[in-house]
C-alpha cells in the first residue's frame, strides 16, 4: 500500500508565478460538511489543453471538488488557482472576468426552464457582452446549439420538451457560449444510452481539439476514460491518490484502482478499446483514412 | 490604392459604458476595406483579435457594409474564436468572398462553424402575431376558467374517493404527515394570527365606540366586538391568513415536487400522491381552521376588552361577562360551521394548483398566485352566501 502514497505524477513545488501551463491548480484543499470530512490535503494540477478524467467512488467528493474549483463552495482550507487567479479569496467583482473564461455543465443540465434552448445559450452572452447586437447573438446561439449536436429545431424548444441526452447537449451549448478556455463537465454521459454516450464523447473530443479546450471531466464511464481522456485523476481517501494515463494507473498497486480498471466492466472497456485500436490499425494499413469518429 | 476605413483608428477603446468593464480597456477588432486600383476586386482586411469579447462593437459596422468585396484577409488577426470564425464565415457566405491569410487553427474553426450553419431557425418559441395572439389568449383564459371549474370539481371528487378508501383501510392513513401539517398550518401560525386578531379587536372597539358614543350607546361596543369577531371576522381573517401562509406553501411544495418528478416517482412506487400529499394537507387545514378561527375570535375579544378598559371605562372582566350575555350561542356555531368549509377551500385551492404545475419554474409562481387568489376569492363569496343563509334560518 505504501507505494501508492506517492502519486505517479504530481508536479513537485511548482514555481509560484502562474506560468499558464496549469489552468487549474489545487493545493492542500480541505472540505468539510459538519463533521464529515470530504477532502483533506487534496492536490491537483490540470495541464493546458488536456482532457483530465476524474474518477472515484460515489460520494467521494468529485462534484464537491468541481464546485470548489469554480468557486461555488468555499473550502475550509487550501488554495485553488484557476487561470492564474486565486479562487479561494476572489471577491465577487474580481472573479467576474474569470467566469467568462470557463463553461460548466452541471450533472442535471441546470437549464433555465423558462427559456428556450437558444435563449439559454444567450444568457451568458447577454450578461458578459451586452454590446453584441441581437442579430449576432441569435446567430451565435444557433451555431452553438448545432455545434453541440442538437438539431436546428431544438433551438426554439423549452428544456421540458427535451430528452435527457438533448438536455445534456443543450447544457453543453450553454457551457460553450463564451468560447471558454476551460470546460467543466460533471458526468456528461451518465444516463445516456451507449450510442448517445459514445457520440457525446466524440463530440467533446472534437470540440476540445477544435477549440483547444482544457477539460475537467468527472465521469463514471470507463469507455469515456479510455476513449477521450489524456490523463485520469483518481479520488479516494479524501485525496487525489494518483494522476496519470491509464497504463500508468494500471501499474499501481492500489486496491481501488485495480478493482476499478480490472473489474469486469473495466476489462470490458479495455477489450473494447483494444478492438477499436485494432480496427483503426487495419484500416490505416489498407491505406484508407481512419474512420470518422462522428460516424455520420 | 485607396483606403476606406470602417474600423476605428485606435483599437483600444475605453469601456466605461459597459457593465463589469468600467475603467478597463479591451482590445477590439479592427477592419478596413481596401480597394485595388482598378476597383475590380476589394479586400476586407481584419486586424486585432476576433473573439467574442472584441467583436461586439465591430459587428454593427460590418453588417452595414454595402460595398462588395471578394476577399477576406485574416493576416492581421491575432486571435480567433468561434464567434470570429462565425463572423468570417457569414461574411464570406453573404458576399461570396474568398478567405485568405487564414492560420491553420482559424481554418479549423471556420470549417467547424460552416458545418453548423443553420437556415435561420428561430431562436424563440413559436409566437403568433399580436392580432391573433390576443384573441387566442382571451379564448384560452375563458376556456381555462370553464375547464378549471370542472377540474376542481373532479379533484374534489378524487379527494372524496381517496378519503372513502382510506376509511376502509385506515392503516394506510398517514398520521405522521397529518400531525406535521397540523403543526405547520396551525401551531406555527398562532403568533401571527393572534397578533392580527388582537389588533383588529382593538380597532373595532375603538371605531365602534366613536360612532356609538354619538347615541350614548357606548356599551354596545361589547355586542359589536363579540358578535363580529365570533360570527364573521375571526374565521374570515384566519382563512385569508391561512390562504396566504399555507395555501401558497401547498401549491409551491407540490408544484416543485411535480417539476422534479417526485410525484411521478411516488406513483410508480405505489404510493398514491392523493393519500400521501393531498389528504393530510386538506385534513390538517380542515381540523385547524375551526381551532384557529375560535382562537382568533377569542383574541379579538381580548383586544376589544383591553381597549375598552383603557379608554371606555368598561373594566376588562365586566367586558368579558357582558360578552356572555349579549352574544347568542348560535354566533359561535355560525363561525365554527364556516371554518372547516373555508379550510377545505384554502387547502383544495393550494393542492389543486400545485398538482397542475408542469414544465417550468415560472409555472410554480403562477400557480401559487392562482392558489391564493382562488382561495381568498372563493372564501369571500362563500362568506356572503353564509351570511344570508344563516340569517334566513333564524340565526340572525
Ligand atoms: N451541500 C452538502 N451538504 C452536506 N453534505 C454534502 C453536500 N454536498 C455533498 N455532500 C456530501 O459530500 C460527499 C461528496 O459528494 P459529491 O461530491 O456529490 O459526490 P460524488 O463524488 O458522487 O460527486 C457526499 O458524501 C455528500 O453526502
Ligand atoms: Mg457527483
């Protein structure tokens, strides 16, 4: 058990001035509800331009960690730095600028129920850039909705008229409204059918590559981890116990990590990934281009 | 070469008139239309960042360009996001212009955006033109009123059915929920109803005495306070207060539960929402209303006695003894008969409106308002009816 105490990759003693390499840095975070300690001495770095998957058992505080990073939850101790600003002591007016540089997709979508999908996307635009004309704002809302994989008819629909998967996509469109550098996703594929989940994964990957996003992705979905995450952070024992690529994590001897990745579901996802890679390899051997991830 | 400048000369503009930005400087998009010598081709050349934060002010001027151009030059663009890419794509689409000097990243964005170009599907929900909308709305309201009445009667019928089935299976009755609601409806409102009634009692005694003094009949203040509070005001004011406090709470609670699908979840588990949610609330209100009404009348009388002892020279206990003599017992029965009926109406309105909520959060607000308005309106109408009724049966 001792060898797991040292995470494979936590950058030691980062230089203090923010160098832009780590859009998110968390140091010594402690979160407590009543006498229930959720995080204690949690450290995490997210690199620019990566998709970081965050995993951990239910109730280990993944959502709470995300809420702390975006400033919704005031930690008892510790420091959170996002895009060079310290969140933990940010005053309301000071952190407005930073709020225009991230997008958040909440677990339940959290769409404004009295507004249509497109109007939901327009809310942050209206709030931060009131000088944008109505025409341009409508156009922006429309292409963001399409970019998130919703059909054009969905723009004028209300959240109550959407299915679960469509709500997630609409939430993603709103999270992307301001062209953020940072995207926070809380279990985006939970509750989607496997095909919908795979399409959502590819959508996130494509957007991340096109828009050069840094993505903080909480997920339980092993396929998502294998398919699109550059690195995975594991939360257990109130800390981030390890950060690394999946092969790096598999090399560790922590019982929870082994159970997670080598359990029946973990195996299935590994096999699927292996098959996927094999198909890709043969296709490119034939001189054909690799299959379009979107399918259609 | 001749230059035509559309963009501002200085790309840095003070943003004092924009919220969040007072005193800050932001780099803005700049552009110019460059015409070649012969005037055959012209180029729209952008410079500076093309991002959501920099394009807002340039957009109007871009849309105002009426001259045609055949090239869009992005060589001078420092940064680009999807809003910039959209602007470039839209201009190239509308003016049939070629994009030149585009970096790889920008090209990737423009390609992605061009695939997400829709044919102007509306951003808003479907809306009819005004002259159709107004009559439609009027019709909707009228039909809604009619249908609403029917539905309320239907709802009442369901309640009666559920109550009957509860009578047959008393073990299904939710005693805990009932007691909890009785506490919320009754016990927790004692302070506010008590204060209100006490003060109204003072006002009646004071104003009554001023008028009656003109006939030297000040002693009749006792009759006035006693009969008015016990027969009418005690129960009526309590009903209005309970409608505001508890009827609205019922509508908001049940409405939110409907929105979060808690009510549906209950149904699927086999718990009837009628039995678990509606009946305890209605029963609690019907039980508490007579108690609260009597309590209210009692405190009204205390208020009247208090004022009389201070300013009219009628001692406190004399006032109370006189009340016994001048108030006929049937006044108490009148008040106590009306109270459960009013309680039923208040709780019914709250629960009915709450269960009608669907779609969105705004609906919860609208239904809560409707619950209170419906309850108070019905209570006052019924009170008038009761006044005539009881007088006619000889309880005048
Ligand atoms: N507002 C809150 N008040 C009290 N406890 C909370 C609150 N939010 C979360 N918790 C607790 O914190 C723990 C972590 O929650 P959460 O971050 O939502 O878990 P998950 O990792 O599944 O997202 C849970 O045990 C939960 O009970
Ligand atoms: Mg969670």
